[in-house]
């Protein structure tokens, strides 16, 4: 357990033993051996330690199966296409067809290693039938990570590739843990602070969740939506989906994917699916926009327009492309707009064009904005925009029925997916949200099926907002598969819930400190945005 939390938990346990009433800021831990989180084998010991962070806000740490015996490590090999594969030229992957797996295993055994071939079966979700994802090849069962690493080194020397893995991350229902889950609960009936999303000084750069929290004086925070990480996929820090901050749409939705909707007063939290429209207008003519505040031509998580390649549908962790785009930039984007071939109409704070520059990219005037065109959209923008003349930019969110939604300045929207719970029932929308990739079953295997650190959020039947983080990628915190995340959300009473960015991004901050254990080797990961719980009587919300 994280030492920063261990001290508080120990103090609370001692208070319970001696019979002293804890302070209003804390309540004693309790052990629940039978009715707890629906994780692993039944009857596991589970402790819950709850403390009050401010009126209406509690933080509960749940540790399940802390006394679990260690599981084995193994080496999972990358499977090449192989002579018997439907696509012999396919790149190596964790899962392939049975014939390809058997062919690799035979070659491994011929070199003196004990290889086994395993069918990976996954449960059905709302829009994916589950069943067999494919076949994997594993070698050895080791009692430590160091032993597995040595086994991997020997396999690499023999010409094979793969990775050392802890089998507790596989998601077996009979595992005994441990799991470490933190739950922030905001009760609007007692909450007098603020609940908002923050992206920091600008959209195009990343900050850690703790930096965003500390800059705003937040009582607590968790990381929020998916974002661009690799510069080859756009501007690092750019939200990869819907982003509304202080009521302003600053990142367009991945078409039809779910998002978390919040209000400053923590009332009416919900999960919604959005599309959007945008236009640039001047002198009675208009052009359709492709995006907002992102590098033209690069659409992270896809879900854009019909001419995007390879698809206009959501495709998670994939960057679609389009050479012909019109993208609007707001003052919030950053100090300089993206550089490259094309045309840029630079607007002052009143919306008048002050410069037409080609190539595009550069600083914006104070309070100014711009519109960039690439490919065949350049000529259209050149015909529309005139220096010294107004150039209007209009954007609109629309709900799943096509109705226009106008967020108030008290509204925040952050992207996520898949849905986990709808109307109190498990409702995992992996296919609709781009996590099912038929040509790449290894993606579903690693991202949905296997256990990872997770961040999720939702609302319960009493209208309380609940923010959850689960540590993972460790031997003392296994993490959650997506089906397990949905089960946890339901067990916490959530009526509607959504998965947010996880993995190395999963971070919980309270009292100015990181209280969970982020999984990146470098420590806390800089992210795009965070959900902030602000103290009462704060006059303004942060960006």
C-alpha cells in the first residue's frame, strides 16, 4: 500500500480499537469478508477506509485480497504471421489463429523451450459476442519477475520476441488479488464547492494531474479523458474526443462516442453521446469545419468525416488521416498554431481577419483565433476569407437525437469510452466505441480483456458523482479488465458509468499529494485534462 495512505489507515484502525471517536475528517476502516467488490474468488478479505475531504466529499480506499499468495510470471511470445497464417506478412502480435500459434510453439520447442498454446476466451459485452479472441504462445512459469526476465533473455537469444508478464493480469475469475481501488464520492446535497474539468494553461501541452490540482487549489482530482501522446498523432495534450471547459467546446467529439458531463455544483452528472457541427462563414457563404484545436490531417481515435482514412467510425488508439481539412483554432489552443503546408486565416479578438499566411502556423494575436486549411480546402478558404473582413466560426454540440446542446459556463464535458453501466445495468459498448478491431484481436486482448489501471466515473441513484481509480500493472494491485470495471461500478451503486483514460494516466490526488501508485516507470504521467473537486466559496472556476 502507498505509504502516504498507510499512515492514515493505521491511525483510523487504532482509533476504532481504543473506542475513540475519529475526527470529522475520517471514519474507521472496516473489513468485509463476504459482501465486497465483485472481484476474484468469493470470500476474500476486503478493507474499506473512508475519510471526509470536505463537506459532501469522501474518499474511500478499498483493498481486496491483500493476503493473496503470489501468482506465477510467464513469457508471452509475439506470433509472426507464419506460413500457415491467412496473412503471412502480418506483423507479430500476441494473438493469432491456432495454426500460426502451433507453428511458433513447435519452433520454440525445437530450440529446447517448454512452450504452450492457449485459447484466449473473453466474455460477451453489450455489442460484442465475445468467445475466442485467438491463440497465444507462452513459455515457462516463474516465481519472480527476475526469473521471467532471464527466461525472456534466453528466448531472445534464440531469435524469439515477447515480454515477461504477471499472470495475475490475465483476468481469471478465480484470482485472489490483491486489488486497490480508490473512490471519491461527491454528494450534491452537502457539497458547496466546485466540480470542473481543467486542461491547464493551454490545450496543446500536458500537465500532471497533481500540477493541475495544485494550480487550482483543488481538494482532490483524478485524470480525465484520452489524449494525443505521440507527436506523430497530433499535438501532445490535445483531447482525443469531446472537450468542453467552462461551457466552451474546445475539442470536437469522436463521433457518437460517450462523454462524461459535469456541472460545477455536482448536480446532473451524466453520460451522453455527442456529435458536432461547425462552419466558417463570411459574406453570405460558408464552409464546413473538420475539427477544433487539433493538427489538421490527424484525427486521433478517428470518428471524423466520411473522407477520413481508414474510417469515419471510432477506432480507439488509431490515428486516422485526411489531407483535405478545415480546422478552427481558439485562443485556448496554445502559443502557436501547428505549422505546415496550407493556408491560415488569422482573426483578432473581434473575429476580423488580420492576416492570411501560407505556410500556416505561428503566434496568434491576444485573444485571437484562426482557421487553417489543407489540401483542396485551401482554395475554398482563400475565396472566403478577406483581410480586414469578419470571418465567423460557429460550432455546436448535438445529442444522439440530433438536438443542439448549448453548455452553460458551469458545464464541463470530457471524453471517454466505453460505456460501462446504463440505467443501472451493465452496458459495455466496446464495438461502438472502437475497441473491437477485427483485424487486430491483440488490441482487444490487451486493452479490454486484460487487467490494467483504470479510471472511471459516473452517477449513482442518489445523484452523487463517483470518481474511481484502480491501480494495476503490479503484483500488489492487479488492475481491472473492462468487464471488471463495469462490475465494480455497479457494485458501488452507479446508475450510469463510463471508462476514462487509464493505464499510466490513472492518478488520484488529494490534499496536494498523489495517493495512488501510477504505473509508468517514470512516475506520474502528464495528461491532457483532469477532473477537479474544488473547495467551497471559490469565486471562479479554473480553465
